[in-house]
């Protein structure tokens, strides 16, 4: 048995399986919903939409194409983009910090985005700036939190994975406390903030996708370009430098990109936890830790997983919605505990 | 070992045609390194010429690893400078440096499940992708592993040289410490650099792999590589390296061939260990005698012990006592006696007598003096005949004077009494006078 060669085959197999599964989940997500259309009607409407554009008519209610175009499709696309973003950012953070338990949520990056978003919601003059206010503030919050955590964990030019995780948890708690204080202090916005925090894709719209998708796509491209360097970083900064990369700079740049990717996702979807932890971990078990393979399969699997979770979220108690963050946390929490136990505490 | 598989590749140091004044690979001038505000190295001046095979020796904390990490660029100089091929080391880009200098670090961890082959292939980073061709090391090669034919060959050769071919498909996280160490060495070999810096590369390796790795370095050196290796085994260093340097408290105290550097005086000075140096040609062999630090630090107090020895019966006892930090006096023993040799080895005070003769008067007087100075007297399980009975008699006198006496009684005196019962009587009297009986040398040393 040669695992090195087996992994080539497994990688192709996993990619193929993920593509097939993704198409299936997308079709299922288009087909089901609270609007009272049958699955057959929605799929016919989707066909009409794709062939004739939004004016198409056929064996379905005439509002069906609009429903798909304005509600379901943007929501599906946003779920895919956010899922891929969280997973690839998670995989990158795990690589940069050499710790399979690293994740935007645990590193305080999500909390930073959350605080930024809360400020944008409660500070009225800002809302005049339109729909870009919240994402912009979430961006800034996530990036600042990432750098704060990084600075706190760096001693004399060396950054240790364990310190990073600890300062991530500490910074995350502090930022969450400030966030809670702001929420209590400005009661009238409490509901908006809480709904945002619980995570959800209910307000998906194409305008949001136009902002998120380019950032996430550019981030993914950069991570792929840096994938071999990320492999080297798994052996520590000093060893990576001995093998030919400027470790500190590479690590810093990757951290900015992963934080931006996280912020781009989180700013429109709220705090969706554990996707960034679970997805890379499961994929690593299948294709190995090489980031050249890990990143693409994580992106696909993350997209698939979040779309499936969101489809459950909007149909399980229809017409009521469960925040998708509740579903990911409900499955991710136990998974995290399992990892802790299985890895003897890491 | 299949070191020949990686011979000749990138062999000659860059621009280093043999001449009377070769450009040094490393030119280290007044180098000082500080860690945490404390100077841990230097000032050190050192030239490493092309084709050198340099062993770096010194006790823990002498600055060996610091020197090596300064050469790899991991530690910036606090003062002075390091030139690599006539250019300041700090001026090298990481990718460029990794094509010239390969490093086997002392500490290494990889907790992610790469296979051995995947890990070794990472050593090719600086060579493959765009990085090698145009000096712009974005390192983008996304598909295909190993990356190119040349990379595949280098990886295969490195695996073969470290005897890891069989293990190439195994997970690095599932290997033993020694196998991981070999994988680390293989990763560095795959870099195919003209210069190799190794920090205690024999860590975790069992004896046969230690020798194989050193043999591999010899082969690489023969193929023109420049090698500097930190070793803690003086004998391995003496046997394989062409040149040695000795560091002590951050300073370079000796440099030269093994015969120049490894003399008993400088080793005692630096390592606080007394050694015997056996010179065989130009590669000496060293055996440690005893450690001055062990003696100084053991909580033996100043309690003086005398050992009644003879016929090799006390050798183990003397070792136990020296190990526990005592400096026992010994006697009376014949100069042909192996107990005499043991006492000499540990540089103990010893009362000796000519062989095959009764103890001379002056020997017995000397024995009385030593016993007077001693607080405790240990009688080893010596065979007693008429010749050495005076030792026992002196011991009895000391017992009556209130000294603590310990008798090692295995085998019992009845089996080693060649004096027609007189020794047995003396032992009985000693017991009456309060002597303690024990069975083994270790117990005796404990009882002291």
C-alpha cells in the first residue's frame, strides 16, 4: 500500500463525488420551500428561467420565476459562497496556526466582525451610508481582531500556535462582551442585532452577492497560490524559512486574506460557527493535509454543507425559520468535543 | 546506505574552483549573538572553506546551536557580520538561501498527516515551480506530485539515502522518533544544496543509523559538499569530521584536527570531565574517566571514607562511592591489584605495597594515618591471608577508636578466610565492636 499514490486517486474521487452531490443539493434547495410550489413546478420554472430569462411562462404560476430569481437563487448562491468562504478561511487559519482546532469563530475573528456589525447597526448616523455600512464595519472589525490576536501572541518575532488560540479566545470574549453591552445599552436594535448574530441567510440578495463573491473568489485564488507555502508553514516558521519562504510575511499576508474572506462571509450571514472547523477537518481525513487538495475540496464541501443546513433551516419549521447558525452550532459543537476527545486535548 | 545515489548533484560549491585562496563559503567576522538581552555567542571569527567537513563541539549551552542558527539566518547577528559566498547573509532572499544552504534543525515538529514522501518532497520547494527559474518564488505549482522529473529523482534519491524508500507511503505522524529524524534529514537532502548545516542530526537514532548518517555525510563531503555539523559525541566527531571546533560559554576555544582539539586538558577544561585519549593515527578515541562536576555536586559532604581493598574485591564498591560523590582512600593493595588500577583511574589516595610481599612498615603507618582521617571505613569482601591481615587489624583498632565500620559480607568471611580462622576472629570482634554488615557494594555505599 502506498498512501502517497492512493491520495491522488482519493482526491479525484472526492472531487467528483462533491461536484455531483453539490448539483443534487442545489436542485433540491431550488425545489423545496415555503411558497406552496411543488418541486416539479419549481424545477420547470428554473428550466424556463435558464432558457428564456425571467419573462418565461409555462406550466407553473407566473410569479414562480420571480420567486426563484429574487428569493431562492440569491439565497442559494449566498449560502454556497459563505460556506466556501468559511471553510477555506478555516483551512487557512488551521494551516497558518498549525492547529487543527483554529477557526474564525474560535480565533475572535468572527467576534471582531460581529462587533463591527453591531456598531454599524446601533450607531444611527452610519446607517445613512446604505447597505455597505454593515459589511464594511464587519470587515474592519474582523481584520483588527485578527491583528490584535496575532500581535498579542507574538513574542520577539515568533508566533506560537497555542498562544494564538488562547489570545483568540480571550479577545473573542472581550469583543463579545462589548457587543453585548452595546446591545443592552441601545435596546431598540436588540432584535436586529440578535437575529444577525444568530446567523442567517434570510436577507440574501444579489447586491450582497456582488460584494461577497469577488472578495471570496479573490481570497480563494490567493490561498491556492500560497498553498505550497502553507504546507511548509505547517512545520513551523523557522523550518519553512529554511526551505525557502519568508515565513513571517507569508503568514501575515495569509492572515489578512483569511480574515477578509471571513469578514466578507460573516458580514451578510451573521455568525455561523463551526463550518470552518468541521469541513477542513473531515476533508483532511480524506485527502490528507496538502493544501493544494485540501482547499478545493473544502470549498466544495463547505458550500454543500452550508446550503444543506440552510435548506433545512428554512423548511424544517416552515413557514418559520431556524437561524442557520443554530443548526451549524448544534452539529458543530458536538463535533468539536469529539475532536478534543479524539486528539487527547490538543 | 545508498549515498552514491545523490552524489555529484549540485556538488561543487558555487564559484569555488580549487585554488590556493578559495573564496570561503562562510566568512564570520566578530559575530556576536544575543538572546533575551544576554550575549550567548561571541565574538567569534570563523572561516568555513569550500569542501570543509566541520564538527562543532561543546557542552550544553556553549553556543553550538546558536552559532548554527546564526549561519542559517534564523538568528540575526547582534554585532559583526556573516558573509556567505562574499555576500552578507541578511541580503539573501529566503528562496535563494534555500538553494545554497540546507539545514537539519535540532527541533522539528509536524503534527499533520503527510506521508514521508510528501514531506520529503517539500524540500524541493525552493527548486520547483516558478521559484527556481526566474527568481520570483511565488511557488505556484498546483498540480502533480512530485512536481517535476528532477524533483521526483531528488526525492527518490533522498529517500534511498536515508533508507526510507520502504516507508515512503507511511504517515509521518505514525513514525518512530528515529524514522522522523531520518525523514527530516531526507527533506534537507532533497534540497540538494552545496552547503549543509546539521544540528545534532544523530538525535533519536540508534547506533547503526548514527553510523549510516555519518557515513552518508562522508560521501556527500567526498562529492564536494561543504558540511558543518553540531555533534555531542566526541568520538563520532573525531572519527568522521575533517576539522573540529570547540565552543565554551559562547567562545571558540579550539580549532583544528581531532588530534589538535581533543586533548585531555581542554576537554577537562570545557566539559569538566577527565578523559583518556587513545591516539590511533590522526583520529583519537576518547574514554571518560570520571566527571568533576558529578563529584562536586553530589551531596557527599566532606565525609572521608577509607576502603579496605584487595584482589579486585573493592572495584565495584569504589565505583559506587565515586558515583555518589565520595573520594575514598584505599589500601593497602598491591600495585598489581586491579583495585589499585581502579583507585588510580579515579585518582584516589591509595596505600600500595610491592607485590608478593608482606606489607612494609611504612605502608601500615600510612594506612593508620588514612584510617585516622576517615570517618567511615568500609571493608570490601577481600580474601584475607596472612599477608593482608594487618589491614583488618588496623580496622579493628579504628573500630575501638569509635570509627564507623561497614563490612561487605558476601561472600561470607568463612569462604574467604585463608588465614586459618584468624580473619574470621577479627571480623567477629569487629561486629562486637559495632560494625555494620551489608551484602552488596551498593548497600555499603548507601550505608556510608
